[in-house]
C-alpha cells in the first residue's frame, strides 16, 4: 500500500439564492462575479479575495485531532497573474493570534491546477487570500491530504429523513440530493443513499424512487417513529451502511455539508470512529447566526446550546467556533443533522417512541454519545425563530423529559417537576390558563406509565393538546385601539419590593378585589419572555407575537384560577405519592420499547 491523495473539503461558492445573499460565509474582500461562458468566478485586477470563512477555512487542529491526516494542501484551478498568501489563526492566552506565510507569486495565462502546501504549525484554523495583478478566473478549489491508503476507511451513509405533509420542502431537498450527491461526479456519490419516511403518506413514491433513493409510506408516528423506520430500513437494505444520517425535512442544506461528513469519516482515527457527527443548526431567519451544534440539558431542566450564538460571517467566530466547548454534562446532538455509526443502532437498539421532542436528547444520553462538529457541516432550519408552540414546549417537552429520565436513568440530578411547577406559577400570573393545563397534563400523562404513553396514539394526543394553543389574530384588525409598541415588548422592567410581594401573594390579583386592579390592557410577549411589571395588577392582557403582528386577549378569571389550583394540588400529590413506582415501570420496559420487535409491531411492518 502507498500514499493516496484524498479530498478533505471543497471550496464553496454562492451557487443558490441563499448563499448568494450571504456570500461572506464563503469569502470576504472584493465581490466575485460568475461568468457562465467560462464557468468560473472573476476577480478584477488589483483586488483581493480571502477565504478565511465559515465554509472555506480549514480546521486543521480539529482534523489532526480526530483523523489520521498529517498534512494539508490547497488545490486551485485558476487563471491569471496573482499572489497567494496562506495564513491561520490560533488562540493563546484568550487572544487570537495570526500566523502568516510569505506571498507566493504566480502567472498562469491558461487555467492551471495549482497546489500549495500549508506550512502553518501553530494555527487551529487555516485558509488563504488571493491578490490579483490582472483579472483572474477562479474555477474550483479544495483542501486535500496525502495519506497511507491503509488508513482510509470504507464509509457508506444512509440518509434517513422523515416528512409529514411537507411536500415542497422534501421535494426540493430530494432534487438537491439527486443532482449534487447521489448522481454527481464526486467520489462520494457511490457512498450515499436516501430513505424518505413519509409519515403523511402524501408523496407519490414513483416521483422519488430509484437505485439510491426510496420512499417508505409510514403511519404518522412522529419524528421518533419516522427516524426509527429510517434506521430499520437502512439496516435491512441491500447495502448495509456504516452510518445513518438523520436529517429534518424542512431544512436548507448545501451538498458540501454531506460531502464534508463523508470525507471526515473515511479518515477518522480508531479512537473516534464511534462518535456522532453533529451538524450545526443555523437560523433560517438570520442565516449567518448559529443556534446550536451540540446541546446539553441544563441543571434547571432547560435545553440549549453549549456554545454562544456566533455570527459566523466574522473571522473571529470562525476560530472560536472550532475551540473545545466540551465542558458540560448531558450532551446531545439534534436530529436536524446527526450522523450515527450503525454500531450504535445494532448494539443499543432504536429510539424511544416519544412521537416528537426529546427523542434525540434521550438517544444521545442513553448511548453516552460523544460528538464531532466542524465548520461547514450544518443546516438552516425553517421557521425556528418565530414560532412558539405551547403544546410542544410546555406539554410535549416536559412530559418527555420525565419519561426519558425515568426510562434511561439519565439526568438524575435534574428536577424536571420543579421546572414544570415554576412555569405553572409564571403562566398563572399571566392569565395563561390553557398553558397551565398543558403543564399539569405533562405530569398527569407521565404518571399513567409506559403502557399508556407507548401506544401509537401520538398524533391524537398532539391534536388534543394543539387545540389548546392560543388562537392569535391580527392586532390591527381586532385590537386597533390598543397601543402596541413592539420595540418595548422584550424590554425587562423590575418590580419594586412591595410590588413583588403583592404579585406573589395575590397571584397577580387573583386573590384580590377586582376594583383594586387597573382596567388598562397590559401588552406582553406571547412566548417565553416574562416581565411581571407588564402584567402587574391588570385585569386584561394582550399577548403579542411581534413577528406576525398577531395577539390573543387574556382576561383574569378567579374561577379558572381556583379550578387550576385544585388540579395543581391533585397532580403534585399524585406525583409525590406514586412517582417512584411509575419510574420503576418505565425502567422495566427499557429493553422492550427500543427493540426491533417492538418497533416492527408499532409501525405495522414486517
């Protein structure tokens, strides 16, 4: 066996409207212009373009840590008279330092393949800059390595995506996968295939099915059931994969993220071969901002990213995003983009049938998963910022947190019930009575045990609780006389000491004569944001969604409060008396409800 040259990353250029709009995620400096006739990007004379960006820098420290590579070279197909400068950045004593090389001069009258070896020794992230002395044409480029052929793994990836009545999204992504992955001229083409699990049974399989893509009509068993079906079909297909890549349907993705995953996995070191590759979620509404690549369960029972919210068009964010943030317990990878070795699926079985929310958290924690993340392996999630769904966030998330804590024995130091009761106390003071019902029912349903929750009735339960969401209507049409200042909606104001006492003791006026309360309508946020001063001593509140300029009117009701207080006491009393017995019932079912036999029966397949 000898040395082979392997591609590690392609240069990404703005090839669609999303990337074109945010071109600084691919390069900085002077704007490049694509020439259809030449098939290249034009850089005018005496200009420069720099590729130290989220998609086009190379995270050499991470690659050398997780993989067998020892060297990196830049391969460019280019024409013109220009300088190239390679450079990198690293962090020392919390300060980002720069490591540069001398400019290298080239003059190519015809398109030429140029290879430059990187010599940076300290840098954690490297890249290059081109400065033109004439008009230059840049056709393509990639980072590569020379490596012993024996260190190259065979990698085959089955993409499993589940969809429910989102034909527009899945059709668009399926076309991208066919054109840019499954039937492209890249070497990765023979190592991917796609299983689409159609929970809504609305797709015509003939529009998708082929040698590398297949649609599986499925019951509506939620995300967990859809991904379980995708895992099952991957393992019993003709070509057994080394990895299953779980990916949401309503996302925007570039093909390079998939290719980069393949390039990474085929040179990964033995000690890291069982790691999940966790793709980052970027905001669709703010495409330069990263929400999360790996999350963790906070000690208060909430969920969130382990990293700050980086603005990825900034060069320093490109460096910081590749630093080690592995300092929290209870890590998980979101299933918007998560590549899992099939050894886990075989050894540790299938997801827990939670229908939706928390299945990815539970799977990561149950398997004590470790992760690899990488700049450029990502998706953009549709509608992530602007949608708050109380049935999801207050019932489904909290119920499932209690389930997987009991079922898998994880997060034992977290008091999820305290989190639920704390939310209840917030929402009752905001006259959000339906949300209080949802919170209490999350505990009530958990206490019914596994035989109730693990029947294939998730769709019915979701519909029942979804009907309890507030009905938001146009503020302009329905509440024209109420002054709504959207700029002030998320500004926090502090209550005074005695105001806090009144607010707490009277449950914001529920236990106080109504004539002592003000008739002015309080304008509050409809979602998580809580500012007691905005609702203090009000009889009526307008809960506003500023993203759609809609709202719902909430009216103080002492009758509803007293009914909920009775429900609250009954729920908490039942939990305190019986939760240990219920938790034991869940633990006894651990192997059964993640087994192939269970899922085949649950899904109604053979």
